[in-house]
């Protein structure tokens, strides 16, 4: 099933990627080529095969509940695009 | 001095033939002189290198003699380095001075290595030609009109050109082994979980592994010994002792069972590469190895599965680049959506955006089962293939790549054709097993690599086989003209 | 038409761990912005999560307390969406394999009946940061101190049928998490937050109506008001021929109305998938048994024990076991005075009124359990009467004495038990009321009863309440007989 322009726009919106109008046809074509490659999977019989999320199938290690971090706000905010009064600034959030 | 391996450097420093400062100064001068042709470095940290070299000399003077004490290296630019630019070769991190060191960086610094800078790569490690870097393509020192491979292309080019003796890289689908093959180096992707991912900017978390690129297996053993090990900051890092890779190098190969998967020698493989690979097999037989034909029947499904799993994880991993807390932010965003869309749209390059979109699509409602879960089921089939194969053989051997280095730009218009070049390497990432590529000769003057795969945590075995091979051959000692 | 309401609640309880769920940052409330936001909490490139054991332990505690199936292998997943208070662009949560599966909780309704509410699941996740909307030149400020605080999201079955039931359920969850010591329950600080899924259907219809979700209602009172408002809105909408749309709404306590959160639901596609940075969490038998061993007595168990051990009524037992602090206070009073009924009466009576009036919690009570118990002892040994005790209690509350004994002494409230003194006082009082005495003596038994009360009243008034009432009765009878 091939993606159409509207699908690509929807995906780009979900991923919050701004696309140039001019890019969209080319992007759609490339994505369809990639999906064509991916769709070869569908021919594989995977009945009864459990999905594998991690190669080693290990289990999660738990951390002791200890506070190990100190305040390093100044260092962390020195690399931020916009801060004021210790807050990160973004265009107004409307709820 | 730029021809020395890490092992030779260790001996030279111990014998006071030269100091760490002299060595790093010489290499920094060489980088300045030659790198404009290659574009392998994004950042050169001359001041820091000199300070680290002085510290290493001082430690040697006080009696320390660690093998890596004073050894110059450089890091792929996705390892976070404190207060040093860490860009992932992306515009979105063009100004990102990481506020901390990656565990790998920290461990190598503690071992006394001297970091000369940060190496170019495919943007966010997505690519196999090193052409997707925001800072420009990297060139292959064996032929400046050709790609060095990727994504650790800067690491490979810099080491192959003798700008540094060894470098760190990362491998998500072949990003250490493939550039190593295309530039006549030895490169190792460890078992998933062997090397900490803390501070290694993620592409695909369940596939990414850091590892060394160097000119010899011995140097890879030296570096891996310092990089590997448990890290409580990485939940997926394995708490198991690190083998003595150096000690294992000298084991004889008598009785070694090598598996040759027939799928690795099928259509698509350059016949001249096949020939070189079989010559390696002959050489190993002389050293006492036995050979067996095996099958990895699901290999061909690895590419589609990989191009679902890796982009899916990437689409989520790269959501944090939003122009709020670090990195690139678009000019004058009019609202939140504009901030996100333009910062990300302008900050990411075309290949990164493509993979984010593929991954977003694969995870989206209605497609998750058909894409993501299907790919994970295939992932298990691929793992099972290896488990079965390793019941009969000790290592699996085949070509690292189907073709030698291609011309810059030759595949950039058609991403799918570049994806197909990963066919031999990505299975190791999907299964999580270790893989090594070593020099195996030349085709038309271009290096060819042979890949060795081993069961989980048997890096020592891979290094051992490569080292023994390198004791009786000299492919790995060849250097590109002009460097 | 008769309508039936169907309510399901999602309660987010902040777990009271010292550090965050995936990092070693402190979780203290009220710190300067972004001073408790570490590399991991900020979503810095290259950082990775490691799971806090205590968060898992607390979730398991909750699961055991609601008699739930535990997720023996539970899995963290990423919920992907963009929001400035969500630094990584995804929330690490649990989807298909939560730590706590199906369980239930019994609630007591106002009429005393017990109703069982099903709990679908409870899962661990990380909290988001906060957007501050005061004006920074038209911008919002983001504080990520809260980002990464562990949450247990408790999802109920749609078993709740009214706003009052919803409140009873939230109160029961609130009491339970505080009993378990896994959440401080401070709703004003957002430690316990509630999303209400509300729908209506014609009575008798089986299929559910379309539901609206009211987000983040943060007090018991607002839960009741918000739900009632929403029920009304939906019924009016349908009766006017409209249709309820599935959406997220916000309750505005100032206007007492809910309004649609525009955009937030628009094409939400969270693209959940297992978090590749975290491995499956396996709950070993030994771990579960260890946690079971740490479980305190739960509200239901405590209620039953209060009835059997202390002979309290079902109502008293349920009031006194409603919170761990209340129960502990009551038992301390009981231990100090050895009289459960008096202890219960005082805790539920004067003490509760005092706390209500001053708007404070029992932990901050100005009268300690030891003080109250000591005072009850003095009632029992006749040092003071029950009436005087009310004054002693007030003096204790005003901190006018360290113990009841000290107050009684200082204020001269000791009961008069000297027969001679009482008799003298009574004689004086009868002399002053000679006419009534005459009248009394002339009356028959039936009338005398009423009049006797008058003399007792006069006597207590004359003694300022300090005369022992038993002695007063006895002596008065004798004197009036003449």
C-alpha cells in the first residue's frame, strides 16, 4: 500500500518535522521505495515466533533509592537556547 | 611516527623513544596538514590533547606504565565529551557542548589515552557512506573520490590515513565493520551490552554498540579492554567480567571450526571479493582451522527487519531534539508547533528525517503489528539461525561488504541501494553477537574486508583469529598512497 | 428519561521515593525551578534510565493490598508525544504488561453498604514537568523538577455510578496509599491526581455511552462537583438532541464547569512500543514475599479488628480506620486510658470538631493522644466530670497545660467529692429555694422527678460543675426527703 501526500503530511506532523512543500513529492517517493523494501518482510512466515525486543533477553537491574544528583542547573542551562529565572522558555503553552 | 600501532606506541613510550606530548603534537600537525583532504575531524581539541599528553607523560615518569598511557586516539562525534562540541554530525547539535563525558570517553581517559578530537560521521550514525554529515562528506584515503563507508567514516578515514593510530566508533548495522572494510582497518563490534551506551547518543538503542577501529587486531584488543565493562548507568550493559583480550591473541588456531554461510556468497557479492575471502579461509586452514558450510536461512530478511526496528527506535530517540533545552532552535518561532517543526525540520538532514518518518509510520496506530512486531519476530528468527550455527562452528566467516568503496554520491539519490550494502553486517546487530572486520586484500586498489562473527561475549575469539591471521599476512600493513 | 451514570477513574499517585524513578535526582516538592533536574530528567542526548527499586516495591505493595494479579514480567513502554514539559518527547510508562493487574477495593457508602470496585490495572510511569504560564514576554517557562517523579497510575473499572461513589473510591485509594506509606496523598501539591471518565446511558441499557475525560481534578470536593457538572452537561446535551464527543475536558473550579481542552486529543497516536533502554522487570517470588511481609494492617483488616477487639460499632470502626493516622491516634488514646468506647467518642467527637474547625490534620493535633488518654483517665476515676472534661480538653488544645492533671490543678477544676462540703453547699442552695422545696415535698412521685432535675441543675451551677454528680444526687435526695 503506497503512501500518499496526505499520509506523508500526517506522519511529518506526528514527528513534528517541518517539510518544504517542494520536498513532499520526492519524500513521498523515497518513503514508498523504503516501504517497498520493508514490505518484503510480509512474505516471511513468523507464526508462533515471539517478538524479540532485546538480543540478550536479560532482565532489568534495579537501582537503590538514593539521591545521587546535585544541582547543576547553571551548567545545564548554559547550553540552552532560551532561559529566564531558571526556567526554559518556549512559545506560550495553551491548555 | 604516524605509522605506529598502539602496541608499538606503548613500547616506544615505555622506552622513552618519544614522549606522549611529542607524539600528539606530531599527529596534530599531521591532522592540520592532511585532514582538509579527508574531512575526518569535526573538532580538533589540541589544547586538551596537550594537557592530557602532559599528564600521561607525568604518570609515566612517576612509574605508571599502562598500555594506553599517552596513546593518541579520537572519538566518533556521538560520544559525549564534557564541554567539547558533540554534534552527531547534525545541524541540530551544531552548538552542543555536552555537559558530561560518555562512559567510554571516561574509561579511555582514565586509561591515559590522549583525545585529539571528534570525528566526522553520518548524521546520527544513519548511513553507510558518511555522506549525510552536516559537516560534509568524508573521503576515503585510498581514493579521495570514494566514500570511506559509514557511519563511523571519520574514524575509519582518520586511522587509515595515519592521523591517529586508533579511534572509537559505533555500530548499529555495520557502522564500525563496514568502514573498517572499506579502508583496510580492523574494527570490532562487541556483543550488545559489552560496552556502556551511557553518553553515546542513541540511534537505535537495542542495536547500538561502541567499539574500536584500528590497524591491527592487537590494537583493537588493547582498546576494547579499556572500553568494555559493566556500567550501572546503562540498564542494558552486562555485568560480566571482561576477558583478557591481549592474552587470548596468541592462542593457536588448531581445531578452530569456521562456518561459511552459503547465503553470504550468493548473488550481489562482487566475485573478486568472494575470491579474497576464500583466500583468507585457505590461510586460516593452514593455521589449523577446519571449514564447514553452514546456512543462515533468514539472512535476507534482516534488511527489511532492520529498516523497521532501527528507524522505529530512532523516531522516538530523536524526539528529544526539540529546540528547548539544548541544540539548534529555529529563529523566532511563532508558536510551539512552529518551534518543533522548524527546529527539527531545519536541524535534521534528509536521511535522518526519512528514517524518523519511516519509524513513526511503523509505530503508528494500525501498522504496529504488521511492521514493528513482525520485524521483531524476524529478529528472533535471525538470532535462532546464529544459535543453531554456533552449535556446530566456533566462528562464522564471510565478506564484510558486497562491494568495495563506491564513488561519492553514487548511491545518495537512492537510499534503498545504500541500505542493501548492509546485508552482511546487520544480522550481528539484530542478534546482538560480536563481529569483526579485518583487511583481506584489495580489488582494483581498494581494500576488501572479511567479517568474523562469534557467539555472545566471544570477542576474545574474534580478536584471536584476526591476530593470528595478521601474523602470517601483511594486508593490514598496507597504507594508502599520499598518507 | 431515567439516566444512569458510568464512571471510571484514573488516579495518579506520586510515589514517595527519595529519588526519581529513572535517575538519582531528589523528588522534594517546592525546590527552585530545574534544580532537581539531572541529565536524565532533562533528556540530555546519550543519557539512559535505570529503574528505582523502591518504586517497584511500592507498586507491588499496592498490588498486594488490592489483591491483584502481579505482572511477574512487566515491561516499560514509550508513549510518544511532543510537549514542552516532556523532555524526551516520550513518557516512559507501561502499556501491555503493567506491574499490577486486575484487583479490587471495597468502599463504604454513606448508608453503610459496602461496594466492591474493580481495579483494572496499576502501572508505573514517570511524571512530566510543569509549564508555568505567567508571562515571560509572551513565552511559557518550563520547570522540569517534577519530570521523572515516579507515578503509579491506578485505573478503575467503570464500576462507579455516582459522584458520591467516585469520591468514596478516591478517599479509599487515598487512605490505602497512605496506609501503605507509598504516597503522601497531598492533593494540593499534586501528589494524588484524578482523571474522571464520565458517561451516561439510559437506565437499563447495557452499552456504555460515549465518555468524556475530565483531567486533573485535585480535591475530593472538586471531583464531586466536576462529575456532577459533567453528568448534567451530558444529559442536557443528549436530551437536546446532541451527541457527546469523546474528548478531554478540564474542570474549572472557579466557574464550576468543564470545558473542552481543544487540540489535545487531535489525532493522538502515541506510538507505544517497548522502551529499548529498559529491560523487562521480573518480580521474583522472594521479592514479592519480602514485600508482603512489609505490608501494614490495611484499612479493612483494621476496621474488622476494631469491631472485634474493642467492641466498636461498624460505623465507629470505619470512621476510626479511615486513615492510618486517625487509627494510630485512636489506638494510642485507647492504650493510655484503657477505655476504647470513651477513646472512640472523644476522637470522633471533640477532637474531630477541633480539627475541622482549625482545618488541620490529626498529625498536627494540638492535643496529643497521651494528653487525651490521660484526661479520659481522670473522667474514669471521677476526678472530673464529662462536662468539665470538655473544658479541660479546650485548655489542653490552647496549650494551657502539659497534661490534664496540670490543667485541672491550675484551673481548679477538680471535682468536689467531700460529702460534708457538698452537703453544706446543697443546704445553702435549698435554703435559697425554699419555695421550690415546699412545692417538691407537696408533690407526688411523678412530678417530683421533673423537679429533682431542677435542684441538680441549681447544685451544679452553685458548684460551678465541680461537685461529683453521683454524690449530689444521693445527698440531694436525702436532704429533700427531709
